[in-house]
């Protein structure tokens, strides 16, 4: 009897040991074999140097990893359009593009019975765009199928597949352009055909990571001035009349890295980047697609080396209007322009505020881009309240809110904008006394809910210095 009990206990302990080993699979094994395929997926980043790496790969998946959970909600079909060319800059590691990419790719994995499979395609936007299959770091087609015995492990394997297979593929030579020049418009045609063959029950999404500078095909930017009035409308009309627009009705499009070029291609200035955004917005909307996100990067970047065989794209010369900075003035935005809520730093109408700031932003962008040592000061003001309270916190919060809008929506360089809270300090643009009649008046207080934008070359800088706001 005792022997039977002992034998049962031994069996139970052995089973518990096996279960524990299985649960620790993803943290102790270092590597695993992808279910149903021959792509080895690294699960421990310390082992990422194992195995041969393709020529030119940067292993960018080591720099960050996906953190979100994955489920079957909001599944998408995804086509990524990109192209690694000599005079287009590399994508910065850890940029916002990585996070967006991780999220979109994760939404292609459909989970069923603790198994998941990604549904993603790539198009290379070179002179003759083509579809590229995902290749792993071992040089073989990657299997995007994963499985596990619980949800936690499955999510971990999906994250690792994205971080250590798909992300490194983005920078690998497998996505190197094969033909000189760039044809983003034809790449959109290929993406539309790919989406038609994908799961019809899912939403369709295209992620474009491209400079937006095209030099061949139906849109050759060497043949027209991107800054010209009505250029995009004219080209849209021509393409539409010829039946050349791809059918992307209902497709969501996210477009990143607009203007991201490198020597010898001229790096687009702020106005040129804005023109590129406007141009592609008109083209994309004409296809019936919906623009979900559009972000530029006109500061330039590190060019891809010629030694690795990246083909060049013909340089496009962009004309940038010259601006006389000697007459650059400060701008004061009152409640009529920005409309702050009383005692708050939130706009009454953010769209109205953005439109009010847009003209000043168009002038400041070339000034700041051409003068990296100069600063534009955003000076907030606030009214004295009915109780006579006066401080600086609210005025600073309003200045920071305007700065955020200028950077996130109007593409001004954050490093060259300084927010200042002037409180109720008497300044040339803020001299209303809320109690001039002896009683507090809201209409007078409203006049002091101001924000001034003062370039470092403006005369008003003398006043800021005299008040001690600027050294």
C-alpha cells in the first residue's frame, strides 16, 4: 500500500515538472521553431547574434519590441510600400514608424484555437515596383504562423515574430530597390491588386514609408513644380480622364517619411514638404482611399551606402520661395484667434486655432530651417481672476499647448520653440486692466488670454529680456 502511494506521488511530481518546463519555454530556451515552418524566431534578444545575418541588415528589431496584446478585433489586410534606395534616408531606429508598424502588423494576425498567422505583403517602390515576400535572417521565406498552449505565450510569440523577423526585414537588402528611379504611383496600383486577393472579410490598409519623391512613370516630379498652384488637381484630372487611378475605395492609408531624402538629393524644406503632403493627399483621395495618418521628415538623414548596391534616384530640384527674414514680425493671437476656455489651457475650437496659426507657421518654418541657431518664443498670458489671483502656471500651460499644436499639426521643429509663461506681466501686447472700472469684467479678462509668437530676430525680444524672461 505504501509503495503504491509513493509511486503515485513520484508520478505526480514528474508530471508537474514537465508542465513547468513547458511554461518556461519562452524564457529559457532562447530559440524556438516557428510552427509549421522553417524560420527560426529569436525569443531572447541576447541570442540575436546567432546565425548568419543577411548583407546590410541592421537587426533593428533588437532596439525595441512590441508590447501590445493581440486579439481578433479590428483585423486588417496590410500592404507595406517602401523602398531602400541610395539617396533616400534610413528610418531612425525607435521612431514612431516602428510603433505604428508594430501595431498594424499585429492586427494582421488572426487568432484561432491558440494559433495565429500574419497576413502582410510588401511592395518595393523602385523604378519598376514589385512585390517582395518576407524573408527571414536565415535567407529563407519566413513563416508567419505561430502557435502555443496558452494566450500569454501566443501573444509573446506574435510580438517576437514582428520584432525579430518582420522588423529586421524592413531594413534588409531583400527590400533593396532593383531598378533606378522611383514610382510610388505604380506601387499603389500593385498594392490595390494585392488587397483584392486578400481576406475579403477584413479592412484593408496600406502603410507607405517613402519620401514621396517619384521620378518615373505617370508622375515624374522632374517635369513639374511641386510648389505650383493647382498642380495636383491638374495631374489628378489627367490620370482620372485616362482611367489610370487605382481603385482604393475604402482603403485606409498611413503615409510616413514624406520628404526623407539624403545627399545628393536636395532635402525638401518645410514648404516643399508641405507641398509633397498636399500633393499626395490629393492623389490618394482621388483613388477613394482614406488618409488616416500623414507625417513628414524633411530634416534629412543618413544615406544608404552606394557600396551595398543601392540604386540612385534622379535628383529632383525643388524651388523654395525666398523669404526676407529681416522683416519677420511677432504675432499676437487673442481669444478671437485661439479661444482658450476661461481658466484652462484647452482651446474652445482646436481646428479654428490651427487655422489661425497656419499662416504664421508657414513663415516660421523656412526661417527656423534656414537658421538652426535661432529660436521662436511662444509667450503665454493670462488674466487676473475675479478674486484677484494672478500666477504664471496657466499662461505657461497655454504657451505649451500652442507649441504642441505647432509641432504636431504644423510641423515646426520642437527644438527651436521655447514656451514662456508671462502670467499677468505688463507687456506691450498685454496691458488691459481687468478691474479698470473697479469691478472685474470678463470681457476685459478675455483680451488677456493671449499667446504671442516672437522670433529671436524681432524687436519684441528687447522687452522679453528687460522683463527677465530671456537671458
